[in-house]
């Protein structure tokens, strides 16, 4: 039987209609990337809450002098290679309990609203929730007392406020025995290799280090010791800066 042109055309259309749609990998990949981006964006507020909560939980006002002394005796590490850039996934997945970190004091810069715990040693965990000491033999009020912490994208967390400090502003340290008052006299941006900023000094100084906004160079804030005050003679400004209970400074 001879098929007409219309019949042949109808038959081809019928066969073509049965073809399966091809899998669009590019569309799937794009959709997957969007989901990942949304997930990472949603984790940032969780990360910021964890950092703020952990830092507040370990501020020095929640400790006693006896607890500080006990933490000073703990074994810690000072491996700078352990420090990685802070990100939401690491903070959340590492599951660090702030109660396990050895608090040895507090640092406060009232003019930028900073009040952070100081942890003994160099560790990612400690820098998630405060500042870490950079040398095993450093002492408050002597030589070069050096601290480092992460630069958070949240302007009020960790050492991000260092980008807003100015010369002449006060830095307070305390070990709940004394309050050490430093005055900022130097703010620098240096390469990450500039380890000479940690060198011992003849006069008592403080050195605070964090990453710059691009996470390439380092912001280094230095100050000179101007006075040391026994904790029971701490001024109202000092008590407020550390949120100390009145019984600690009485």
C-alpha cells in the first residue's frame, strides 16, 4: 500500500513523540550550586551566634582567680600551622565546647566594645571564641604580651573591631589579680611573614594581631603599658569593660 505524504509525516511525528528528554546536567549543576550557596548563607548567622555565645560564656567576669591559675598550668600547643581561616562550616562542624578552653584572662577595648576571653595557647578552637596567647612564657605587664584572633566578617566579633581602633585608646588586660592598662601607640598593616612583631621588648608592650579585610596581610595593633591596678582597686570603667561582678573588684 502506498503511503501518502501526510501519513508518512504523521508516522514520523508519532515516533519522535516517544523520545525521552535528555538529562540537562548544566541545569542540574546550577540548581545544586544555588542550593549550596543558600545553605552556606544560612549557616553564617548560626556561626555568628555560636561565636558570640561562646565568647560571652567565657568572658573573664564568669571566672575566679583560682580558675585562672588552674588554667595557666594546663598543657597546650603553640603550632601556628594549625590556624586556618574561619568559616561557618568549620565552626559548626567542629563542635567545640567553650567550657573545655583554658581561659587565663580577659582583654577589653571599651572604645570599640571589645570584651573577649584570653585562652592559653595557639589553636583554631581558642580563636573561634576569643584571643590566644602566642608564647608559652609571656606574662601580662611584662615584655611583649602578644595575642591573636580571627577577623570575623561581623564587625563586632573577635578581633574584627581592631580595624576601628585609634591611637591613644586604652586596652585593658586582666588576670583577676591586676588590671593592666595599655595605650595604643601603633597600628600597622604588615605581611603575614612579619613575625618580628612578636619579638620580646624591653619596655612592657602589648601586640594584637588579626587578618586584614582581604585575609592576606595582618593588622598589628601595639600599645605601651601605662599603669597596673590591683583588681580590688579597679575603676568603674574597668569593671564595666570586663563586666566584672562587684565582688571581684571589691
